[in-house]
């Protein structure tokens, strides 16, 4: 079976799609009444809200799919903002002709990822467009979380330490290989994962300054934006940055820089020098942070981001004019 225009009509086919696909997997009491809005409970004085749209190509890739990605991205955006993720809304734009079996696999992965992250999918919407008007499926999400820690680039001070939670560039490399069919045999998979269980223990550290999930634009872009916002410089050490040899090789072959490739299961963290080792200890105790490393420091000696190369040279990192690999999330 495939998606038909009638699935977006609001009639019988719509009802069947909701009951046989969405409610089958999105099993939360807030969603089941199928009202125009869901009632949720928030006890925090401050909440965080994030929204994002996912248009990745291909829809399925090594390590995940567009559905898993949409939940991970939303959870991670809330977490690095100092919030505990609680609720997610999902909106689907479906193209006529999309296989129903493929849609259900995507929805099932969303439900499994949400359960793993401890968040509830509480409301949603579905629209169907004519064949050729959409690349199979687009997903929009909005996430709500309870703020428990105020994080800001302005909290940083010279001497603070830069930590990355693991290997960078995996997601961008996996998507590139899946999309372009370079016929390269590799075990590289997307790092797509919800990071709240990894990162929330860091909220207890007095010296935690700032966090970001370096998605589009990668590690380099995230730190350049941090530097501009904080008005400080960042010194990175190339030999300390964890990058898989396969990612380095593939990047050199097709002309990419791993520092600018997207990640969907990593975070870059600024923490005081005093708390750096404790932060690293917390991260390494979690499966998603076992490869975490201290990769640099905040400085007042210059503005911007400078990479100290493995041979002792220095390279200034700049914002890219355009994404080298569009449609990666």
C-alpha cells in the first residue's frame, strides 16, 4: 500500500492512517483523545521550546532514518540549552505514493527513540501533497523542556576548556556515502542518538558554561558562532580532535573538511578548567561519551577560532559560504 491524496482529506483514509500507523506506535495518554490540542503539565518556572524541520536525503541511511533523526535532533537541541526534554509534537508532510510500510518504519523508529530518551510525543498533524511536490516525507517537530540550568556563551572565561563528546564527522560522511554511491566499503554509520542521558549529569557542575550539538556546519561552525557571541577566542589542537581514519580518508578523497561535517550524536562543551576533568569523567562513564576528549581552550589573546595543526602550524577557521553537503538533516 502507498500513501494516497485521500490520506490527507480528513476522512476515512485519514482516520485509518492515524489509527493503524500513528496511534499504533505513538502510545501516549496525551495523544489518544485526538483533540485539537493536548494538555501537558509543566512545573518549571522556565521552559525551553525548540522547533526544527527534517528534509534529509536519503530518508534511510546507515545508523538511522529521518524519523529517528527528528526525535534525536529535538531532544538534543533542548538538552544543550540546559533543559530536560519532556514533550514533542510532530508534523508530517507526506508525498502521494510513499510506501505505507516505509512510513510505518519511520514512525516506529520515532516511537522507539522517544521512549529511549524519556520524552512523550503528545500531538501531531499530517498533510499529503501530490506526487512530485515533496521528497517522500518531511517532518517538523517542536520540543518542550523544563529549564534547569542557564547556559550561555557569555558565561565563558579565558582559560575555560573545550570538550567534544566523541568522534566528529560520522553523520556527514555516512550521508555522503549513502547519497552519492561512491562504492566505498566502510563501517561508518551516522552517530544519530539522543544525548540527554549523557549530558544532563553535567548540569550539576558549577563550571559548566555552554553546550551545542554541532549539526549543520559541524564542530568548526559551532565554535565560531560561540566565539563571536562570547567575544573570545578559541584555540583548538588538531591532534586532540577525535576523527576516525576512515572519515579523514573519505574527506580527503571527496574534498570535505571533517571539522565542518554534520554530527547528530555529539556535543561540544565549554567548562571551567577546574571542572574539566570531572566533566570528562562523567562523559566517559556513558557509552555515548566514551571517546570524549579535551580539544582546546578559551583565550583572550585573539578573537575567532584557530586550529593548532599536528605539525605546529596555525590555521584560522572561517564560516563556510555554503554547506558542502546540503540536506543532511
